[in-house]
C-alpha cells in the first residue's frame, strides 16, 4: 500500500491510500497545506495498526437455535438414522 499526496484543484492538498493493486482504499479530506496532509498521513501510519473494528452488520440480539436453523438430528428414537448418514453407517463426505 502507499499514500499518494496530490494538490487539489482549490489550492489545498489531499492524500489517497492506494492498495498494491492500485485500487483506492481511502481518500483524505482537503488540507490547507502540504505539511498538514503529510502530518495526517504520518499519524495514520502509526495509528492504523492499533485500530479497532466495530462490526455493525451483526445483530445485537443473542442468536439461539431455531427449528429452521438447527442441524438435522442424526438419530431416531436414540438409534442412528441411516437414511441421513448413508446405508453403510459412515457419514457422507
């Protein structure tokens, strides 16, 4: 990865973080001078490794097994259900 520093059309400076495949990962806001943009990049380089991840895609409610998501039983009345594990009694691979 690398940080690219560029002059903005309005006279300021901004940075772009680019991956090894040249895909843009992040773009910084515009800064008044180049020194400030470089200082922000330096801070990011030192701090990003310790960044926390906040996953907002997961439900906050505890997930419990439901009839539709529970795995099927491999026994019928305490005996192996051979229809589910194969005639030989060896689970399918």
